[in-house]
């Protein structure tokens, strides 16, 4: 990593922070596009592993960001990525929360929430697509994706059990 | 109204017995905020929001259900992860920026250490066939979980003030553009999102 690369990494996550209106997972497709497709810093496997590790750990899903940073450039990479994704939104949340609290029933804020909701859903489906695309030629993995969608959407089974089941299926060599 | 609150909608109203007249207990010092957020972060597998509601409203009673919902709806409008924004606002409510930082540290530090330890194990042993297989399986499930988040939020579009067909169209267009064409997300968010917010602005102005 050159110092220009470090700045690019930091700047990318700064920008992602401001775009993450639907949560950190909503910007996963864009992080993938940049760090995997454009920069080639890590590959699909490492990116999927970062998401999987974050989902398997306790705490907010946003922690996939430092794991991506770790895969790119070790511990310093993890800290730079985390600082990048936190600083802009944190600053804004602290300065704007009181402002927003008073205006949440106003036309502008309601229009924002109403207009962004469908886009957020589209971004979540995109994140799923980006993670599924590398599995296109692996029928068992695709089946695992499909079964997870069904169980997660139709039952109240906790995600940690599904992740554990996925790990077991994979460790057995079926995926 | 709810842009990203799957947890808030299907959570039972467990705190209904708590009377509003009673003043809720408050944390006495920032470190209590840190401890509380640390505890709820470590309990939150695959989503911290439902745990946060249980811990902060039902158990510790620092917030009423109404205050929790208020904080959530503001946290959603702001960029950044909802739970991080909520933690900042709740910490800020009690102890200003020191409380906000305590909440953020409590929410992130221990889970960060855990996930980075896992990442290091993965970097070390990720090429072992069994570990690589397990991670591939977990990755497929992770993809499914994220799809399911989108699927579970889709019915909330029926309550959206914008027509359902328009909402569905915008969601599908975003999916196609970002998920399949892999167009930079800023274009989709600023273009489609901007257009949708503008339409929302016009419609909300007409209908009372």
C-alpha cells in the first residue's frame, strides 16, 4: 500500500459513511465495487468472508467494514476503514439529531423517509446479489442462499443459528 | 414511515405496564452508558436494535417506548448505521458528547475485538479446506440473510405515502442498477433517491 492507497482507502469509507442511509449493509455493493472490482485489493472470497464473519459475531453489522479493512491492509487497515465509516456520520448525527428531532413530522423529512425507503430495499437486494454472484456455478451454495432467505423471512429463527448451519454444511465439504 | 426498522415493528410492547407519569431512572455516569451499550452489543447477534429496545426501554427504563421510537426515526433519516446514530443520541441525551462517546465505545469496542480476532484466525487458517468450506457456507448464509432483510422490509412500502407501484419500481430499478449493472451507488442514490424524495415532497404537499 502506497500512501496514496491509504488515502484512497480512507476517503472511500468517508464517502460510504455519508451514503449509508439504510445502514452499513446498504453500501456493501459499493464497497465491493470499489475494493474488489476497481482496485483489486481483495477478491470475492475475502469480501464474502468479511460479511460472513461480521454476521457471525455479536455487535452491529457495520463491523464488516473493519474486517474488509483488515483483509486489505491488516490492523491499520481495519482502523482506517472503521474511522472512515464512522467520522462523517457520527459528526452529523451529533450535530443534526436535535435539529431532526424537532422536524421529523415536517414535509421535508417525511418526503426524505418515504422516498429513500424503496431505494434502501433495492440496495439490500443488491448487496445480496453481489454476494451471491460468485456462487453462480455452485448449486449447493445457491440452495443454501435460497433456504436462508425462506427461513429468515418466514420464521423467527435467529440468524446466528443459520450462520452456524452454513458453517457446518461448508465444513462438511458440501459447498 | 419506517425506512429500516424491522425490529421495531415486530417487537412486542413489553413495557406497556410502565406508567408514563413515573420518571424513568437515568444512568448516573457515562461509564454506566458504556457498560449498558457493551452488554447489549454483545447480545446482539445479527442485529442489535431489538436487543437495544429490550435493554434500554424494558429492562433499564432509561427511555420510554415513545422516546425510543423517536430516536429510531431520527437515526434512520441520518446517514450512518441506525444503531450507531441511536447510541450517539441516547448517550448525548444524558451526558452530552462524553455520553455519546461512551455509548459508541460500549457499542463497538468489544465486538470489534471479537470480529478482528476472527478475521486474524481467518487470515491464518482460511486456506485450510475445512475452514475455507465453513466460511463459504457462512458466506452463502450471509447473502441469504441480507436478501431476507430486503424481503422483510418490502411490506412496509404499503404504508409509504407514495403509490406502491412507484415504490416497487424504484426498489427494482435500484436493484437492477446497483446489483446487476454495478453502476456506482452515488448515481442511484442521488438520481433515483433524489427523484423519489422530490416526488414525495410534491405528493405530501397535496394530500394533507
